[in-house]
C-alpha cells in the first residue's frame, strides 16, 4: 500500500484511538468443538464453526463451545444471550471479571494497563426452528457485539455422520 493510499484511508476514518481503547466491546466470539491451553498460556481452539446441524426430532443442539473475548468490561456482569430466528431467548449465561482484577481497571486508567478478558463456556439449548440464531454479548445494559449461528435440521441417520456444518 502506498503512503498516499494509506493517508487517504486514514483521513476518511474519524478515530479517537484512546477513546476506542477505553470503550467496552466484544473483541471476538467463536464457536468451537475442542480447546486446550499450552504451557505458556496460549489458548488453542479446534473445530471452529458457524453452522450447526441439529436433530430434526429432538430439536436440541449438542453441547457447543463458545469463546468470547471482551475489553473494558470490569465492574459489571457480561450477559450472553442466544436469540432464535423469531427473536426469543433460547439460552443465556453471564460472567464477570473476578473482583480481585478490578484494581487493574484503575491502573489502566492511569495509562499502565489495557484490560481484556476471555472466557470459554459450553452451552446446549433447544432449537425449535431452523435459521440464523443471534448470540449477543451485553454489558451495562447495552449490546457490545454479537455473532450469528446458523442452525439446520437433519434426520437422525444424517446426524450420525456429522454434527457441524463447516466441513
């Protein structure tokens, strides 16, 4: 990229980097099959997908992993809700940064620390309809991001072969 193109792109975007860093937000949301932690603290996710096959008879998902990374969410609970295609809540859970980490928020405000928090959860829920489910992340009464999860019904014999739609 040439300097002229880069300068033009920057001039088109109004961005206050410091304000952006201090804004509560969802940084990542991924659905996965397996996870492990390396000796040096790196998280590995395997079987990342965005489509899930559900048994047409039971209309219940298999347990799925959800990885969520948020920034600047210290001091209040983060709520995760899964909304069906008809906008009803199909499932949900909540998490918070442990209270002993609250001091980090104050230190970061003095310019010493930028705080992100990540969590892994397993969730299983009833899926009464096929379609796009919306997984929303909320903080302080506002949505800070979300991600779609497409659900397709399959017959039991098809479910024996695959359970995820990202082959």
